[in-house]
C-alpha cells in the first residue's frame, strides 16, 4: 500500500518536473496464468473458475457466446479489483472472439450471395476487417481461426494452413469447430449474426481496448516479444509509436511484471508520465517485490525529486537484480547522491 500511495502522490509532481531517465527495453519470457488468459478453459468453463449451464447439444457458436460472456464477467471482476490492464486484456479477448465470429458469418452470407458487397453485409459493426479485430485483441487467435475457416470454405486450404501455422504456439490457443457454418441456411446465418452482433456491440459499449497495430498483421501479434522488438525499433524517431507497441505487449500478457516495466519506460520516453505511473502502480500491486518494477518506481521518484523514496525502491530492486539491472541501479544511486 505504501508503494501505491507514494506513486499516486508522485504523479502531480511529475507533470511539472518530469525528466527522462533509464536505458534499454525489456524482454519477456513468461506466459499468462490460466485464470487471467482464459487459455486453458473450455467453452462452458469460466476463466475465473465458474461454469455456465449449456445444453449438451448446444452448437459451437452458442458455446462461444457463453465463453465471451465469461470473459466479460472475469474482466469486470478484475476491473472492480483495480486491475485495469488485466480487465482490458480480457475484454480484448472477448472482443476478438465475438467480432471474429460475426465477421466470419457476414462473409459466409456474402459468399452465398447476400448484399452488393461485403461492406454492405457488415454494416455498422464496430470492427470491420481482420486487421481491426486483431488490433482489438492481439492476444487472441480467434481472427486467425475464422479467417482460415473462410479460406477453407473457398478451397484455399494451403493458405489456411499457413495462417494456422502462424499461431501454432499461441499459449492462449482455443480449440474451435465451426465448419458447419458453411452449411447453415441464409435464415440460420442471419440468426447467428443477430446474436453475435448484439454481443459484439455489448462488449464494445463497455470497453474499447487501447491496443492498436502499428504495422500490418504478421501472425506474431500474440507474442509480447514481437511488440517489444517493434517498440525498440521505433524508440528514437517515433517514441509515441514505440509506447503504443509496449502497451500492446503488456495487453497481450498482463501476467508478466517485466512488461509493466517496459510499458512504463516507453511511456516516460513518450513524455506520458501519468501513464508511466499507472503501469508501475498496477504492476507493483500484483508483483510488489519485482526488481524491474521497483527500479522503474525509483526512476519516477528520482525524476520527481523524491530521492528518499527512490532509495527505498532501489533497496527492493537490488534483492533480485541481474547484472544489467544492478549496473542501472548503481547508476541511479550515483545520480541521486548515493545510498
């Protein structure tokens, strides 16, 4: 609690006396915990441990609706607990899942002769096209599955396999089996579309994720490392884009403390001090002893002129620091006048 309150107080000072400190980016090697990612749940199982009653013969799309609602409940729980980034991550998964189903059904309707063009069938959906859907929830493999399904429907199995291969190692992979969509009648497809669109808008009305793709899709969007590499490549000439990439990395896997540190660092580089405090604040809430987060907290305090508080964070950071971080800790101690 001491650390959280201290960082909140520091925010006001930072707005007037912010200065950029620190060096380098960060790498991530961890995967999300199951209850945060929803990666290990089944269609009738809640990411937070509960379950939802479904008929034994419920079609796959009805199970998908149930899964999206479970993600929404889990997101609301995280938001109520003050974990806004995990909340956003879960809403992003929900948005990608339901928007992908709706986009797929719209495309099947178009392939069956509905509408003058696909845009007419899609209408006023909040996310139009696969790039937009991936940008809403880059941690999800739903867009790849449904786009691959459409390619399969059109006899383009080789292209579909390439898509599937691109996310074969996604730790948040979910098994889906909606091939039957191609055999539904026009009336049945519109019934699925109506329910999907209603739920899609419900998610969108609650929360609009901050994720946004800086470049076109590559198939690696589910990897935090991919976004961090982009962040580093943009850091000198395009700090705002670098910051967005770091946010994307965090919202792909909010269970890795290193990613909170990276987001805070790039927020500082982009002159977004309030955001930097937010990322360190929430990271310390879940990982109070993490060395990288305590180092970032020390940087923020030092930038605000609170050297005593900076020393407290540095003392915690030292306990688990590696050689590289130890050198940065020593440099910051020297900058603030020693231990």
